[in-house]
């Protein structure tokens, strides 16, 4: 279905080439000053046409907030919002009406619903993620009250991976380049690769990494709503996501317990900057133990496949099952990863705020 | 919280050393003949003490079904069930009462709830997964009506990975060795590694791979309940899981669209054995496109960390924040992967059945 | 929260004097031809300013459908919709900004959220119900495929109650008078009463009765989602509703089992017009037994209190707790019942469709 | 489905004549001392065989708590519990195996699920409510921390209604007679009526009234989870319930706004015993305005029909649709109302606690 969250819940609607996309944010805590700057900043980070690395579709992505805010402050009532689709080139898709594009949702939507809006991918288009970024921005406004910060960046494009350990200084670099990699040298190589792949009419995959800092201990609701389970579901619901790992992730499969256990030590004089009794010397766990945050940084990574839409021709079938050639004329990203960075942050913020609110119910 | 699923929903309860664990299976479709053999078979696959690779705790894990079945057939009413804890050695844990074991849930449960049952890990113990296997067995009974089959196996232990592509013949080998790896040579090397690690008082991680065959196209509920999102949440809720990927997963980050797109071709004469109009030549997508199954095999992998409980001493803190040494006397698995195989299958079955039922609501 | 339903789910947003109200309909089955006529007809039935019995606020209540429909047919994706507020007189409410109006939600919203949009009652305004009527219209389009029909009417206004048993002929009369009472003589008396009460600056309560015909047996999900429990929750969520009863309702408290049991008899030659094996001679049960529809007409009644907004002065307190006089200058209904009729139908349709979809999951 | 509640959630299972009934209480706040006395007290109030007014089935209804409690204190983990069925007389029902008893759930369960456990009504038996009383007792333990008190009583049996306004002194009388009416004279007449009806092999309906005192203002989640909507759903899910009203309820249909508005006045010197700024002079609203508690007493009433099982013969059909005579040999209550009193309280407690926990999420 089209809702995520329990106490803080986003419901989205909208097709790529319909009149508008949008959603409802329910359970936004009352009393939060709305930071319009932040909202539009996040939208700009996700919007198409922001650089030569992204689709040429030019959408301003102006968010119209329709409810739930009064005198610039959230009221606790649902926030309805709208983003008009102003620049669809639906004709670009006329030739795809009767085609099942390879590795797209055309076939599966047809099988499930018996009908689909084929224009621009319809509901399956990544355009839907704009609504997620809106909700993520509101969640970030609330999380800010608790000092919680969420930062994602491009950790890999094709076979070019960021090698260095992330530092505060590096984080500040993330938004300075179009690929959103915090190391400018690696970023330049990634951009190079994306442009070269684009030139071939091809696409390339990558990895987004995310870090949540100053997250209080105690968030997450075992046994099925463990924090990592909620994060995984949120991330795997993003278009083109193929994998999720947290802490040391898949690498832990090859390791020993004695190498990966995180040793507790006293948090002397609050050296971590919070009032926890203890903290851990290492963070292989990625800030979550037993499905509940332990106060260390929460770290996770999301793998994205190469965009399925290619500008070079591919064989496929039409909706009658006959072999045809498919070739995109639409405007598409050669690599989703740069624009996925703010989406990953948004989904993380949505999950975190929901979990933070439910944690209030844990004790009498 | 302790429920998973919407139309087919499992709720579990129980601590490792309490009187019993169990749960309620709600939404089990009526009219399914209960296969008691299958139920106990699945329980045996998960139960402790089954081989020298697993914990020595000896639990028969006899399931008492308390409701929802009449004359050997499911009635559509909730299935309450119970597994008595018959072999707890709670005294093994007395010395851990005031200790936060490294990379365990001791600290986080204390922070969240202010109290915890420390015996055997309490609610955070993997013993809870026995209830999941019960529900998974019932789900499998229902899925069988549609020919859907779910098979998981050990794909990696430490740095020993199964290299060969899985075949039907190999699948039949999975249950023939204690490590549940379908290739007997690799299995032997894995067993060797686990025993060696165990001898050192250490533990080791690994990877479980799962394949769902004969899954109809059309399952999954975008945009937030995409099939992969549901599977990811279910898998990441299993104890010690650190990563999830489906199809070609993380490897797709390094690939091009032209390499990973799955080309549709006509399903001439129903060569796939079902009545789909088309099928795909490759399956990099892992059987899911746009969050909906496409009728190809669903393939995914789950990474597990090394068990945190070590038989060799480690420093940590007590509940007052003082440094102490921790050493387990309890009975623990040196590697969770062999026993995780049936748990992964169970969680997959739970998700699949729930999704199959909700797919019935897609059209008028 | 602001969502209702499980498989067919409505989420609403919007304040009375904000830019717009609207919502998202999720889970609308694919393949339903959208009946725009029906949609606008239902909106006209609920809209303000339709007669001298209702508020003078003049809203066209044009519904803008933003998604989920393609080529005039539902696609199974969420239906976002919007109704602009074109005729708010927010200044009418300036004097109420710091006042807790008697028996309104002013005080309770303030206590709960610490802030409220005071204009026109904000979120607590009955204007929100317009969104419910939109969803109800879509639900009706789907229910029509199964021949299910929902009709409500005004059964009581003040102390004037409709005495006669409802017939098909009478139902056809309901929409012919402004009060929506199917008996024209009683209707005239009711209108008289409402106008007289309105002249006094006062308001009056009433009862809406609803009948669902051709509802298949088997709908409802015991034990907590019994059909009557779902209907009760839906009805009691309507503004000003104070009571719900189904079948013979409260009157059954004074009766004997031998008087109120519904005797089963064979449905010879399908005399009921459906293929049930049996039917009942009487219908004290109101079409539901054990929480599940039995194929007879579903009958229930909803009591509405008099509107709290009076045009005559009343003492109350301001938001500082000081005694002040309150007098409405806004435009309000002297009696909600005539406009509640389509709202009751809408909520019934929403519940019915949701239940109909979930009933598909009952059996293997 | 068989769960109720969001943050505090009860899931029940079990058939009347199966091995056991029971459930899982999820979201019980940690840190509550378990009051075993209270638990068994509530069970005794509901259990069969407690007086000559109730069924002769003799069940001790001993509750076995299986999890979620450690050292006598709740841990925040789910509370699994069990009540063995020790005194079923399943043979009493052999003759009903192929019969649809009038106004029972036999027919509807058969239609919905295609199969049913006919013994003692199976899942549709009121025996299921024992699990609700368990959860209600735990909820009451938590609510006690906030001083919230819930009291229900028998307000009507047949045509004998309690006329007097309820006082604190009267409340203390409720449990002193078998019928649970706080006025001893009226109680005696009610008992007389029930015994007389029982002598005739007949049954009789009635009304339970409930009052929640010291409930803080601010509970309830508009617009669909208004407090009255949640209470209505909970009450209407109880076996034999036919109607719900709160505050002045159905009587308000005949009243004027000027008669039923509740005027706010200053809460001088905290005369209400709490720290609200204001309170109301009257309480026609029943303690809820706009779907949110206002701090006044919450008052509601639930109508129950006469029990459908009669000891005198009635015509009906068998499962082949042939006319047969039906006559109960089982043990049944001639009137459910006395035993419904603790069930109504339990359901109210479940809703209240859930709402109290979610209210914590309303503000930043």
C-alpha cells in the first residue's frame, strides 16, 4: 500500500505524468516551526534537471502545503501537500504504450492491475519519491529538536568506491559536487564515469551510505519492528534499491565474533556528548543492538541498480507477447545515486521520527 | 511491536527462559489440511541440539496447537500455539545479570524498558524464532496449494562461499549435511571451519540464500509494501541479520544497465510451466520488478554476523558502568547460519502468503 | 489518526478555512469505470448552501482527482483528490480566536496539541466530511459491481420521528425534499421544526437510518473487526454522532430471545433473489450475526446531537479561563441530519468495500 | 481480525471447546507491578457459574501468564497468556453440528469459512471474552498509575431500568449483588426477572452503563480514531452488543443545542481535583468533545440483545437447508448483562490505555 509509518505516517499518491503528485503526512507532532527554507532545499537536492548528471526533465517541484500548519507552526493535524507536474513530455512515451520495457514495472503492473498509466512509468516512476522528500523534510524539522542529524552521501558509482573513512570535514563537502561524494577527487572520477556511461546511452549503479548522529539510545520496537527492519523496508521501497546493510553488513559474514563485537566502556565525564552510562569502543553493530539504537552512530548502506531505461535499443516484447525493439526517448538519469542521496535521508528521517514517537510508549 | 503481516499475521511472545514461547497466527485461510509432519520437520530443522555445530541446549520444541484447527483442517480462526521451555539452564546466566554483554541487547533493552529478563537473553534470544518457524510451516501449507516452493541454504560461512550456481539436484542435498550447504564438498569445509572456530571459543558469520519458485506474477503492494521491502523487513527482523539483497543485489552497484536488464521474450507454449504471456531471459532482477513479482524465481540473500556470545573472556561494563570481564557459560551456536536456513524460509513464507492474499484485492 | 480502512483505506486532510481539503483513497480496486456524475451528485447532497435548512456557506465542492484514474478507469494506484475552499469567511471567527465555544472541540484541541487553527473550527469542522463523501462515491462505484446498494434517510428530527416501515417506493422519495425524509408529510413537519428552531437561533438533533441491500453473506472479520464494530467506529467518527445501533438496537434490551430470534427457513427457488441456501423470516439481527453479514438487509441508525454553534449568546470561558459571552456569527446548520445522510452512506460504503475485499482472504 | 489496539494491542485466540483460549498483550508499558489479585478478581467477575443467573458451565478460568513479566513487574515485552478449557460438555452440542441455530453465528461462519467448530459456538462463543478481561486487567494496572478509574454496572434488564443518577456510594454497591446493579431494590427486581425468564426457557436483554473518572483531557485521535469511535468499535465487538451511545446519546436527537451544550467555567482553585484551566457545568457531551477527552467523566452505554440460545424448541434449518427443530441442551446465560459488566470495563480499559499512550506523540 501507499502508507509508511505508524505514529508518523506518510501516504503518497500520484503518477509521473498526471496532474500532480503529493501526499498526506499524518502524526506530525504539533508545535514545530516550519522551516520552508529546509523544505525547498531538500526538494532542490532531489529535483530533476539539477545538473548534467541527471534527467533533463525540468520540474521546479514547488510544494504547496494545504493543511496542518497554522501561523507557520505545525498543529498536529495532517499535512496535505501537492506538487504539480509542470513539465511532462507524455508524447515521449507514446511508443511505449504497448511495450513491456525490460526491467521496468510495465509488465508487473499490467499483470497485477490489468491496466496501467504508461506515461513516464506512471505510479512506478521515481517521481513519486518527491513526496517522500517532503515528508522527510518535515521529519527532519522535528528530529532537529532532539539534535538528531541524518547525512547520506554517494559511496560508490560503478566500480569507483569512496575509500576513506567519513569525517565531519568531509561531510561538509557532500553537497559541493553534483555526484554528492564527500571526497572531491573521487567525486570527479564518479562524475566522469557517469558522463561517459551516459554518452554510451547506458546507465550505471552505485551505493548510498547514510549516517545518523546523536540518535538517542532506546529507539526500535522488537521483535518485528526492530530499527534495522524498519530502515530496511523503507530503503528497499525506494526505486532501484537492490540491497541494504547496516553496521559492517555483508562483510560480517566473513568475520569472527572476537573481531566484530563492540566492547562497552564507561562514558566517563559524558565524553560522547550525551548522558549515557556507557558507550562502545568500536561500532561494527552500526548503532543498533537487538533491534534498538544504542546511542552510537547509526550507519547503513543502500545499493542501487543501474537505471533500466536505456537510450540504446533493446529487444523486448509488446503487450501481445510479440518481440519488438524498445528504445527510450524520455529523459532519464544515467545514474540514480546522486539524486537518491536526499531520498535515503528522507526515508531515514521518516523511520526515525516514527520510532522516536513510539519509544515514548515503552514505559509507564 | 511483536506482530508481522496484514492479512496473514503472526504475533509472538515469550522469553528464552520463561515458561513458554508461542504466538498467534491470524488470518490463516480456512480449508487447509494441517500437515503435522511438515510442522515438526520444520521445528527439527531449527531446534537447538541438532548437531555438533549448534548449541547444546536440548529442546524438543514440541508445538501444542491450541485453536484454529478442527478435524485436522484450518477453520480461518486464529491459531494459538505454545512451545514449553523444558531445558533452560537459567543459572548459567546468573553471572550476567548485572553485565552488558558486548554486541548483545542487554544494554539497549535496559535503556528502553528500564528492566529486562536477563536469563538467556530474555526476549532478545533467538529462541523466539521457533514461533516464526511454526507460522512459516502453516504458511507453507497454504502456499503449497498454489505450487509455491521456498528453499533456503547456506551460501557462505566465514570466507568459504558456495561458488556453483544452484540446481534442482543440488537443492535436494541441502538437508543432507549439518551446515545446510547444497554442495557436499563446500559443506565439509564449512563444517570444518565452524568446528575450528568453536574450538577457539569464537564464532563466525555467514550468508543464507533463498529461492522462491513458481511464485505467480502480481504479488507485492507498491509503493511502500513492495515485495522486496516486505521481505527485507522480515529478514532484517531475524536475530543477527546484518544485510539483505535480492536479485544481483550489491553487485549491481558496479554494473551497467545494458548488462543487468532482463529481456522479455514470449513464453512460447508455456515453456516456463505457467500461463504467463512472457518471461525473461535472465533474472538479475531476482523475480521482482517495480515491487511486484514477475513470475521468475525470487532470489535473495541475508547476511548474518558472528554470534556475539563468546566462550572466551571479553572486557565490558556492568550495569553500573564499571569495567568487568564477561565470559559466557551458556550454550550457544558458534555460527547461526545452519539454523537460520529454516528461519529465513519461514519468514519468506509468511511474507509470501500475506502478499498473495492481499493481491486478491487488486482488482474489482 | 486520519486514516480509515485496511485494504480500502481513506486518509483525509484539511482545515475548514485552509486552502483546501482532500485526501488519498488507497486500495481502490483497479478496473472500475469512474462515474463522475455519481461523484458530483454525492457532493451536491452533502454540500453547504443546498437549501434553506443548511448553512449559507456556499461551496461548489468541485473535486479535482489528481491520480489513480487513467482513461476514465481506476488503475489500482492511490487516488489523490482535492477540494479548494473557495468561500471561507474567516473573519467571522476572529472573535472566537481566544474563546472555547461550548461543546465544541476548541478546548480539547488546545489541550491536546497546544495550538489550533480556530478559523471555522479548523480540523474539527464538519467540512472534513466532504473528503469522506468523495471516497464513499468511489466505494459505491465498486460496490455497484456486486449489486450492493446503500440508502440512508432522515428518520428523526427533534421529536418528530418517521413511523412507517421503509419500502422501496418510499426510498425513491428521500431525495425529493430538503430534509431527506422519505415520507413527504413527515418531511414537511421536520422542515417546519428546523426552520422554527433556526428562527430561535437554536439547533436541533436527529437520527439517520441506513439500509444496505443485496449485501452478500460472509462479510466481517471477527472477533474485533466484526462488521458492526467497523460500522460503529465509522459512524461514531462523524461529527456530532452520539449513538449507533443496528438491527433492533437498544430496543432489544427490553425484549425476550423468543421474540427477537431470526428463524432460518429454506431459500426455496432463490426467492430472495440470491443463491443462499437459507434466509431468515425476520431481521431483528439487522443482517449481521456473529459479526458477519448473513445476506439479509443490513440496518442501522445513527443519532446526532444538536449542532453546538448557536446564534444566540451563551456564557463560556476564554483561553485564559475567564468567563466571556460567546455568540456565533459564522454560517451553520440548524440541524446536521439532512446533510449527514450522504455522509452516513459514504462511511457505510467505505466499510463495506474494505470488508468485501478482506473477505476474499478468508479461504484458501 | 483478532487484534485490537495500536500501541497497546490485544490479540486473542481460542474456541469454546478447544484445549484453551488465550492471547497476547503487546505494548504493555514496562515497569508496572503485576497485581495478581486484581487479575483473578476480574476473572471471577466474568467467569461462568458464578451465580444462579449465569450459565452452569463451571470454569475456574485460571490465567497462566507465560511471558512479559519478570520479578512481578512488566518488562515491556509481549504478555502471552493461557486459560485452559477444563469443563466443556462438547457432547451437548452434537445435535447442533448440522444445524444453523437461529440468531447465532453458525450460518455466517459456515458461509464465510466453509467450515466451523460447532462445539459450544466455537470461536463465536462469548468464552473468548475471558481473554479480553485478562488484557483489561493489565490495562487497569497501568491506568491506575494515572488515577484513571473505570466502572460499569447493569443499567437495565428487560424493561426494568435503573432510574437514579449514579453516585459514588451507589458504585460501591455494584458488586454486592449477582446482577451488578448498584441499586439493591432495582437489582432484586432484575434478578427476579432473569430467574422468571430462565424458568420459561427464554432469555432477556439489557443495558450496561460505564463511567470513566479522572481521565485526563487530551485523549483521542481525530478524525477517524476519535475516542468515541474507538470505544464504539470495542463495545460493538462484544458478543450480543446491539447499540452504543455516549453522553446523552440517542436522547440528544430530540433535544435543542441550547439544552445540551456544556458551558465552560473556570476551574477555580482546582475544584475538580485536577489542574485543568476550565471545566464544564453539565456533561451532556459525555466527557468527549471533537473526539478528544475533555477531563469530565466519560459516560457511555451498551445495549445487549437477549441471548439467542433458548431452552425451548425453535424451528430452523439444518446445513442442507431443511427445516428442523432446534433446542439447546448446553449451559447458557439467561441474560448476558451481569457478566458483560466486567467485559465492558475491560474493553474500555484497553481503549483508554492505547489512547493514553498515543497521546504522548501529539506534540514535539
